[in-house]
C-alpha cells in the first residue's frame, strides 16, 4: 500500500476529516529519514571519531596562528565562532555580507568548490580583496582540506550594522 493510502485510511479510521485536509497541505519535507538537528547544533558537536577530524589553522589579524580541530562538514565561520576566533559573520551565513572574508592558503584554493556568482559579488565589496579570497561561511570542511590555513584580513566592512558582532545562538 502506498504512503498516501496509509494516510488516507488512517484519517478515515480516526474519523478526522480535518486531519486529512491538513495532511494534504503538509510539505513532503516534513518526512525525514535522518535525525533532527536544530539550526547550528551540528557545528557545536565535537568530532565523533578521528576519521572526522580536519585540522584547520586560523591566522588572526595580528598574525598569530590558532590551530583548531574541526570535523568533516563543519562550516569554517561557525568553527571560528566556536573557538572564539574573531571572524565576524554579520549575516550569520545567509550570504548577505562579506564580513567572514578569509584568505585561503594557495595550496588549498583548488580543493574548494568554485565560488558562486553571489559569493563573488559579495567578495567584490570586501576590503583588501586578493585572488585567494573566499567567504568563510561558504567553506565546508572535507578531508581534502586537512591542514588548511585561513588568514583573516586586517579589516572587514559591515554595511548593515556597524559595530555589531553576532553571538552564536
């Protein structure tokens, strides 16, 4: 029997026509096979096994290197926030600013997916743009990025809310 028939018979059996109508309006996205994680919850989890670990080096504005153990699937903006690295991320990874601008070590630029047109447009607004500039919110760690070095530019420009530094929820 198909899922729809199960739902229909289940609603008729319970004599609840409103439930049936609501089921028809429900998006298929409500049905999922993976465990539920709240927004941002994954970024705050530690690696579950050594196979997941990806070592990342953040170079802050003063030139100090911060060695961090991230995990496969981590977004480097949220990883920086988790470890108190001063990467702003004013739009909270919604791809609406350039405050998470980083310089990617030249040994890793070819290992990243190509920047989207939207990312390139936002990078055009970033101060101190270089050929290896990327937005940190668009870099997701893979095992290929083991040992990646990300340097923060000397300054960023927040066109939306000057002086606001978002805190993780």
